[in-house]
C-alpha cells in the first residue's frame, strides 16, 4: 500500500479548487463509510504482485484492504491502474460476476 508521503502527493495532484473538491482518503480512513462512487488507485509498483495474488486466490492484508475499498461504493467503483493489466484485472472481476467496463484515458 502507498506510504503517507505518496498519499499526500496524490491528494495534492488530484485536488480540485473551491467547493467542488472531492474527498481523497486512504481506505483505512473511510472504513465504515459509504459513497455513491469511489476511485481506487492501484500504483504500477503494486499492481503485478496484487494481480498474481488475486489470480492464485492468495488473500492477505493488501487484498483485504482492496475489498474494504471496493465495498465503500454504493453505485460505482472505478479502478485506476496501468493499461498493461486492465484486461487481466477486468477478467478477474468478470470471473467473480462483477459487471465491468474499461475506459481508457491517457494520463498527462
């Protein structure tokens, strides 16, 4: 999981000025809360190991944290992850019965 320094850098990078600012939190900070929509950012440095553990049904702390994050969404859960694993991640979610759709957008 990302360090506090990377979380604050992400917060700075994603913040929106004025009253339209959306809350940016760690999964641990939102445990027990719900939101209409959430976005879970999976950094490139973590995604390969996470994918391998999920494909092999190895459930440890990172996978439990991911589950907690996913279940905070009432309607929409978006994952931001590298294009290289998007189809593989979609197959995992689809295999679990989750409706999925991939939207590609280049980060600038």
